[in-house]
């Protein structure tokens, strides 16, 4: 099937700024975008890639009039909240997004800007990959990874025995990127895993394992797994304390007492 040769216009409120023009992006790059969504898995995944891929360089950032009034810094060094990195070894562009937009519709403008830049003469990217966590109640013992992709990318995931989601809805910034990419010649796919309401490093580790298989990365996930175990221990401690508190509210005779009455 021949896909329509359509390149979307750039968004009106956002812009990709490339500061390091000496870094030539090879044609056919993969773009991995990590948004600050459920479980923060996107942000954890992309920051881990930046930390461990040896030749990664920060080449620029994305700016928008619709970004919230939030700044970030690491070890006292101020950072742009939406940074763009590139690895020539893997022909990989990494977008690290560490703040959520206050206005959901802002992502529509952002997705146009990103896809327009990805298809520009300076980049000519091949595919975009995004991530989405889905909430699961209670402790999660297993973090399976599933995918949803365009039909001509299915074989890529089947080769590594990844299971697909048969049906579902994707929401948030990932959805705007997917919808925009589907209208043009960029291939696009999403990876999913269960997450808590809090940062879920084990979910990020599960997806990073898949990325190791897909792109021949050599990302060490042991630290993320340990962090996940520590979070589970703390959650169990909180659950025990909650149960103990509830037991203390029951009188020794086992009879419930009411000190107030509302009608």
C-alpha cells in the first residue's frame, strides 16, 4: 500500500530548536518520545536511554507558548523541560518531555510541529515510537508489554514474540502524535505496560527490555528493577499500617460505635 505523501504544517504555538547544527541526522531515523504520563514510564525510559547510550548528544529542544510555568534542573543545572537528543550510532532521536501541558489541546499543536520537523529535509525520519502506561489496582507482580502499530509494522513486533492489544483507546499526548503520524508517511507504534499511580520504574524496565531486542541496545535495567522492588516494599508497609489503623478503630468488644449521626 502506498501511503499518501503528506507532510503536516508546523504548529502555530510550538517550535523545534536545533542548537547543535554540526550533528548531521541520518535519513531514516527512529524517534522515541517519552511524555510525562501515567507511571512516568515515558520520562523514565527516555532519561535512561540518554544516560546509557554512550554517543548520545543533546542537540536542541522543543518550545511552546502553551508549556506550563515549570522549570527543571539536575544537580543544580537548569534544563529545558522538553529536550531533544541524537545518537548517530543507533540513528536514534530521543525526546525527553518532563512536564505535562496544562491544556490538553496544546498537544495537537505540538504533534504537528514534531511530525513536520521529523519529515523535514534535515531529518527525514522513518518511525516514531511512544509509550503508555495503564493503571492496575494493587501490587503488580508482572509487567507484560503489548503493542499497537500500523499494519506494516506488525511483523517487526511478532519477530520478538510481543503480544498485541486487539482493541482499545489511546489518550493524551501519545494519541495526538499517533493521529498526526497516521496522516503522513511516518510509521508509528505504541508500547503499553501496567503502572501504578506513582512512578513505575519496573514498567519502564520491561519496555526497555523490548527496546533492547528491537534496536540492539544494551540498556542495563537492573537499577530500575531494584527501584521498583523498593517501591513495592514501601507500598506494602503503607498497606500494613493502614490495616493496623483500621483494626485500632474497632473496640475490644467488637461492637461498632458511632459518635456522630448524619441524616
